[in-house]
DNA sequence: GTTTTTACCGACCAAGTGGTCTGTCATAAG
DNA sequence: CTTATGACAGACCACTTGGTCGGTAAAAAC
């Protein structure tokens, strides 16, 4: 029992540090030794707990990235308030953590999709699954918004979802290095403008 | 004289193939040998023409990427027609080449910014310069649009530029693998929606 | 108390990596 | 014709990579 706890603790430490370094330096550009050095652990420890570097990463995706996405981007947009407000607030918060250079979901994912695209189909599948989950939940939120009378019934829910996701992933790349805070402000302001244009018109039915 | 021509031709071949592979597999994940193998050239040839891998890449950025950006994203939005139409058409074309998996500018840049961020400040400087050039030209186009009465004078030109650039870079990442053509269509449709919301209102002034 | 299992160590390996260096051969200059 | 030079070849080097494997010590199981 105690052994199992220790095992979990060590694996968790490795995964957290692993994600941090993979995110900062990229997967292929981060060696297992880099991670191990950070934790003062040895190769033996690593291969005792994980089959391979790839297996290690997949577990990080499933344990850390998926959970982060749920807490940051999915749970906040559930509920029956105005979907557009929920999404706006959600992005506001997510981008704020991004400004402080913490691990937010968008850039992490954008990063890795870039990196693995065309190279590692196995990992790409996992990453695409995550995107898909986000998309599905966004579409659902938008359809709730239509149903509840907040969003114009004529808009294409999937289109809005794709557009909004693109914008979010894009701004995260764009916030790198240059005045992230100012860019966040400008971005959010235009997002609101866009949302205003798809909200339910008073005169419509 | 003839020697110089041959030199230029070989360097050009190396750069074109280099960009192709760097784009497909990433900079750090593409070895010089990979490029050389593709061209049936030797290490000697490479280091005869370029100082280092980094120097090689910087030259690719300056010779190929910058030029591609001008022809794809800057020249098409110059002129005094409706800026929003110009940008729309420009994106339509750029994304169409993207659908066919050719080298379009947006993803190439997004890719590399992701890859070099935090790792190679020297190269990041070059990449950020390119983004800046694009941004400046977009802002200029939007301001022309205001001046010519196509765009609502109250909108924040820089905000629109940031938003539009984000969306473009984002959709390019998002078009990877999953139904790029359908996503392009949905994206463009929402972009038009957004543009409609910032165009000059008939009743204004 | 002995045996088995678990967590971890670290030397080692083969396969690459960016980069160097000597050599060769065609062309151009003298 | 001789000489110098530029374009390329490819063996080589130091180093890093992901991964292996025999060992050790402590805790669990018996």
C-alpha cells in the first residue's frame, strides 16, 4: 500500500516536471535526462515507471492536459447562463493565466499539435481527441445559448466553435513575447464585438 | 561568373528543401543529413555554403519566408478597394493553398514561433519581425478602410489586426488533419460575419 | 528470519547529431 | 600548360539521445 503511494507520488512528480519542460522546450528538444536531472532521479527510475518516452508523454496528456482542459475551458462554460458571457469570462481567465506565463491549456495544445503533426500519428490522435472534446462542448454551449434566446438562431454553431477555438489558439501564439497583456485586451475586445454580432436580435421573432 | 550561378543554384536548392523539411518535421527534428540526403549532396557541400544550421535557417527566413509573406499576405491587401474584401479574399486564397497542404505563410510562421520560443532568441527576433510587418500592413489596410468609408470609424484598427491575425494562425493549426476544407469554409463564413459587424453603418454620421 | 518484490541507481550501448578536415576534380586565370 | 580556386565528397570526431541491464537496499510477504 505504502509502496503504491510512493510509486504514484514519484510518477506524478515526473509527469509534472515533464510537462513543464516539454511545454517550455518542446518534446523532441527535451531529453529524459533533462527531466531526471531536475528531479535528481536516474534513468533506472524512469524506465521502471514508464515504458518509453512516448508512453510517458501520452500519460501526461491523459492525466494532466485533459484535466486542465476540463477545469479551464469546459466546466466554466457549462450551465444555463448566457453562453456568450460564459465563454467570454472563460477566455478572459484562461488568457490571464497565459499572461503570467503559467501553463494554460490553449498554447500547450497548440504547441504540441504543431510539434507532432506529421511526425507521430499516435500522439496526434490523442491531441486531436482533446480538441474534439473542446469543440463538442463549445458547440453544445452555443446551442444552449440559442435555445435560451441569447444567440441568434440562424448562426452556425459549429462555425462559431471553430472560429472561437481558432482565435483562442492563435492569440496564444501571438501573445508570445510581445506585449501579451495589451494583446489580450485588444483580442477580448474584438471577441466581444464578434459575439455581439451573433447574439439574438431583439426584433427577431 | 558561371561558378557564382552554380553557387546560387545549389544554395537555393538547399534552402527550398530545407524549408520544406523544417516545416514538415520541425527544425530540431530535421538533421542536416536529412536535407542532404534528399538532394544527394554531402556535408562538405553544406558547410561550404553555410556557416551553421542556424545561419542556414536565418537565410531561409529572410529569403523564402519573408518573400512568401509579401506575395501571399501583404501585396493582396494593398490598394484602395474595400479593405475587408481584400483581406477576405486574401485569406480565402491563403487558406486554399493550405487545404492542399502547400506551404502557406501562416502555419509556417506559427510552427516556427512555437518551436523557437524560449529556445533561440536570435531566431525568435527574426520571426517576430515578420509578424510585426504583417501587423503593420494590416493596420494600414484597416485604416485605409476607415478613411475610404468602408469600415466603421470607431473600431480599433490594431485590435482588428490582432484579432484577424490570431484567427488566421489559429485556424491553420486547427486545419491540421481534420476536415480542413470544411473548417476553412466555416471559418471564412464567421470571419465575414465579424467583418460585417465592423463595417461602416449606413446611418453613422 | 528468510524470501520476494519494489524503487531506484548508474554504467553502458547503438544510433544519431552538428560540425571539421583532408582530399579530389573541374574550371578559370595566368 | 600550369596554377589557383571554388564546389563538393565523405571519413571522422565529440557529444547527446533513447533505451538496456545488472545491481542494491529497503520494505512486504511469508
